[in-house]
C-alpha cells in the first residue's frame, strides 16, 4: 500500500468520524424535540449537542425579535459550559 493510499484511507476515516458525530448530534436534538422539553431546556440541548458534535468550544442561539430588525442571544455557552 502506497503513501497516497494511506492518506486517502486516513481522510476517509476522519470524514467517517465527523459524520458519526453529526448524526449523534442530530439524534440528540430530535430526541429532545420528541420528549417535549421546555423551550429553554431544548435550547440548552441544541447548543450543547451542536458544540460537541462540531467540536466548538463556544456556541449560541440567536432569535430574531418580532420587529424583524434585530436579534437577541437566547442561549450561549463557553468552554466552561
């Protein structure tokens, strides 16, 4: 097996791991929606799942205000949680 083949395999394995994390992230969010969580708890679940699934240390959800002209932070986390 040549060096080129090894790099291709490593690339495919990395892509597979990323896809696995993304699927788990979506499953957690969908499970929270099905459990009929309170809005704030659902936001927490979404932010934590996305940040862990995509490997971010910080994440937040912004909601558009009713006037449609501004947004506000609904929930955010940093590396401390």
